[in-house]
C-alpha cells in the first residue's frame, strides 16, 4: 500500500513586534497631520482671524529685525544730532522723543520686550493653570478641596495689585514682570481646564482605563491632557493680549527694567518728561496704538481659534 505524501502549508509568520509600534506611530502621525490641515482650513475661513494673524506676524518680524532696521547705535543719545521733540518728518517718520531719539526706532525695539514678556508670562500662566486645573478636576477629597481654595484665592485677589506687590518685593526688571504676571493670571485657565477635565473623565473610555488598572499619571497624560490642549491653545492667544497690557501697565508704573525699551516704558517717559501734556502727540500715540493693535490682533486670533474648537460659535 503506497502512502500519499501530504503537503502542509507553512504557518503564517508572526509580525515583527518592532514593526507594530512603528506602524501605529505612522498612523497616528498621519491622523494628526490630517486634523491639523482640517483645523487650518477652518481657521482660514475666518477673515478676522487671518487679518489678526497677518498683523501679528508682521509685528513679530519687525521685532526680530530690530537690530537691522534700527541699529542700537541710533538710540545712543551721545551720538544723536536730531532735535528733541521734533514732529514727524522725512528723516523721522514718527518724530523724536524728548532725548532726540527716533520714535519709530523706539517703537520697533519696544515690540521686542512687550512681545517677549507677553509670550513668556503667558507660557508660565498656561503651564500653572493647566496643571492646577487638571489636578483639581482629577483628584477628589482633601486634595481637590485644597486646590480649589488656592484657585479661588487667585481668582478673587486683583491680579494687577498682586503683580505690583510681587514686583515691588522682588525688584524691578523684565524677569520680575514675567514672573509676576505669570503667577497672578493662571486661575482663569485653571477653572476652564478643570471643567474640561471633569467632562473628559466622565466618558466611558476613562472608566475602561480605570478598570484595566490605569494609573493617575496615565489617565492625565494619555487622555486628559490631549483633550484639554485645544482649549488651552485658544485661551493662550487671548491671554497674551492681557499679559501685554499688564506689562505696559507695570512698566508705566515704573516697575519695569529702566534700561530696556518697551511700549509701557515709552508711555512712562512721555508722562515723566511732560510730552503727554506738552502736545507732543507723536510720542504718546504710537506706543498706545501699538498696544491696542497687537492686543486686538491676539483677540481676533483667539476668537478664531475658539470658533474652530467650538463649532457652535461658527458663523457668529
């Protein structure tokens, strides 16, 4: 009896474990890229947001190119030949200040400090507010009660008054203003982030993560943080404008660095030298208008981002 040889098909080889995470990362990256393109598409439909973004990019470009457009030597009072408080002319389009320096050059250099303080103080505020908000929404019991009382304290105390006190204690300077504004302006962000955290943690997939033994760090880092970041981003663009106003106010009150030029220090100099009351409008209006335009631009961008994140606001 002859036996028949049976051929068995080889068992499928198991996929390389190293390729699975890489493939998952590629899929996640492609998904994030598609979401970013869709977000930009929605943002570009908002004409006010695009206008604000264009103005901000122009101001940032001028601030970065300040050493090229207006060399620091042009602000050295020992090398100036222009008359003091000279009205706008071909040589000085925005006139000169009480020291004979070009107001246009001061305006360009002042943008560097004002924008730097605005972005740095907002970064400090967003980090503190995001961490405190997520912690207050995630934890319960005594931890939540303590965190909420701290948030309520910073909400009730006037931020500008507390910033003035901190600046007076630490000492005048740009770093002092950044720290003072950042520490006193995070409570509003924390409230918003806490509300979003409570909404996220009430969803079913969070309960499944808890059932599978996920830790607090995993829940906050993998689920809560990605969900609250779009909201934090929208709030950031609105907070930068408030930080620039706060910096101008503190500099106007003499709590800034006297050796640096900012829009607030320009207004203080105009007041101290009598330019504001002497009719030298070309030294008072440019920094004031610059603050208004930049803050308005940040507001327009923030509203546009908010309308992208919250579809119910579109079309308003």
